[in-house]
C-alpha cells in the first residue's frame, strides 16, 4: 500500500507538471485589456465613497474606523498582486490567449470602456439621474430581457450574494456578541437577493446605455464558449479570494 501511494503521488506530480501556469506577461495583458486592473484598484474608493454618500443622505457622521477597515480590506496593491497570482495559477496559456483575443475585438473594447466609465467618481450621481428619468424613458421589453440575460450569464447576482455571505461571516466572527444567527441570515437572504438583483438591473441598464442589444448579444456568445465560462469562474473566485484575504488582514490588526 505504501509503494502504491508513493507511485500515485509521483504520477500526480508528473501530471500536474503538464499543465503549465499562465505566463505573467499574458496575465498582465489580460489585466489591462479586460479592465480588471482598474476595477480592483477602484474597489476601495468606490465603496468608501458610497458609504460617505449614504451617511450624508442620512445625516450621519462617517465612522473613521469603517473607512480604515475598508481601506485595508480593499488595499489595491495587495489585491492586484493576489489576483494576478490567482489568475496565473488557474489559467493556462492557451485559454488566456483565447480570452485576450476576445478582449481585442472592437465590441469587447467598447464594453470594457463602458465598465471603466461606470467607475468614475461622478458615476453614482449620474446613475441617480438616470434612474429618475426611467419613468419617462422606460426600456423596451427587448432591452429588459437582454440586460437580465447579461446578469444571468455572467452570474452577477450569485457573485453578489456570495460576497454578501462572505462579509456577514467575517463580521460575525469578529463580533460574536452581536453576530447574526445563520437561520436569521438565511431568512433575510431572499430579500437581500431581490434587492441586489434590482440594483444590478438598474446599474447595468445605466452602464450599458450606449451599448446596442446586438453588441451585448455578441458579448454573450463569447461567454457561451468554454473560455468565456472559464473566465467567469476564475475571475469571480479570484475576487472573492482577495476580499477574503483583505478581511483576514483587517481583522488581524
């Protein structure tokens, strides 16, 4: 049995060596073309700005400890480095080349730019103005369906729920006396999911306001491919890992 286990481990090591990690050059190229670098670098400032705007709306003074916490959780340099390392481990060169080829297309460039523009410091105010005009300029049924399809295909709702669960888990561990029981969390999850889905729908109506339906359909064709599905899986798991790592750092302080 011992000899069998040793042989099995040796074979496993040999096989694992056949699957080369993605090169740093390709990872860097992906980070740039996909907008992932800009997105991760702006996550902290986006969240902190939202907290400050929310507190102003409710006449509250922003707690500096909350700002300090999220600055550590979403430390851009650490987040980018961890994310790039994760991509390198999870992608192989061939898959990453196929994904990069998609991001070099005119439609992908247009969509990436729309996503980056939505990270503008004034984007929240623009979104609110956009929402205010929706009653006068409602989207067509076709537009509603394509935006819903984008959210579903890219698994944006599930990713948001996963991050919510992750956040609740860390806060419960750090505040056991004020923790929310799991059954209570399970009870509020449907309401949280509904709220997140509504928020995502409005947000992407705004983000893709200048992207035509046929262009979004073209994007979705890529995400029907094996490479597109792999990108969704790897990127979303990678984002959750850097958030988890950020919470670990913040709560150790």
